[in-house]
């Protein structure tokens, strides 16, 4: 099983967009991915509810919901056969929660927008991952995704220069595209949209999928996503 955590405490950086599009991609590959929504806002779960029965299957876990029933504990369970587990995390997670959120992650994707405020918040996020969550650079688990990029802008150039100094790999750059907004509305991902409309965006995703694919999956015992709810 490969566990992919999408994380950046800065709101609106693209966590849910990346989580849902990754889930949609793996679903179209037939591997019945698990999408765990840790955000009380429930954006990933809402996206999932929009999907129609004929669409490729994604197993949703709304981990933010609190309920002590036995049924709930069962719902929190990751299916044994799961190959990809994608974890969407909320904005404003406190640094002290980072060790737990990242502990079992094979890949930690950190999206960042090209804006001064976002770059500032992002550098704090990377520092917390390295110093508080103790993710080591040489583990190659952290990958940055520059999101909503317009390549010609000065702020994009300064983001790329800054990322260069961090010694954390920038896996890909996603352009600012209405296709993401449309996909979110429809409960689909780019890979489920008309190919000619999303060709350029799909190119942006290739390096990210290649990076994830190159990581060997780790065997793990079955886990309950919300131990508080265990019966
Ligand atoms: N590359 C992109 N191009 C255009 N719009 C985008 C892109 N990425 C994200 N968006 C839009 O930006 C908004 C915020 O994105 P998203 O919800 O994925 O961020 P988030 O990090 O999950 O936010 P939160 O911290 O509130 O959970 C959404 O409306 C989304 O559709
Ligand atoms: Mg979100």
C-alpha cells in the first residue's frame, strides 16, 4: 500500500484539488483507491458524493466525522486490498500534529501557490516537516507542487528561485486552469474529462505520477483511521 499525504496548513493551496485528481487518476487505472478526508470542511467527501455510480470507484473515508458506533469504526477501515491511500488534510493544522499525520506517509505532497503570503507560510510548513515531524530530506518523501502557476509572472520566478534554495524537490508545476474548477464541480478528475480539453493539464501531472510510481509501496497491517472510534 502506498500512503500519499497532501499537506500544507495554508488554506486554498490546492490540497483537495490534488487529492481528488489523484484519487480519480488511480480509480481510472482500476485500482479502487482510498480517499481519506481529514478536513472538517469535508471538501473531498463532498466531491466524492457528486460521483455517479457508473464512475470509477473510489473508497471514501470521512475521518473528520466523530461517531462512536461500531458501524462507524467499520467505515473507517482501509480495505485490505487498497493499493493507494490518499489523505487530504485541513488548513491550519498545528505543527504538533505533523508527526502523526506524516508518520506512515510514503509521499508527502506540499502544494504551494506563487504569492508572497503563500511562500511565507510554505517555508514555515517545510521547516515544521523537517524539524518537528522529523522527515529527513534524504528519505525523499517530501515533494513540492507549485500550483496555479502563470509562468510569465515575476512571483512565479521568485517562487522557483526560492524552491531551488530549499533542497526539496519540486515535482511539478500545475498551471492555473479552469479545468480544475470544473472537475471539482462535477465530481470528476482531469483523467475523466474530455481529453482534448485537458491535454495541457495532463502533461503537468505526468512528473507527479512518475514520482509516485517510482516509490515502492510499503506493506502495512490493516488500520483504523480514527482510533477514538474503535469499538
Ligand atoms: N491549478 C488550479 N487552477 C485553477 N484553480 C485551482 C487550481 N488549484 C486549485 N484551484 C481552485 O482553488 C480553490 C482552492 O483549492 P483547494 O480547495 O484544492 O485548496 P485546499 O488547499 O484544499 O484548501 P483548504 O485549505 O481550504 O482545504 C478551489 O476553488 C480550486 O478549484
Ligand atoms: Mg481542502
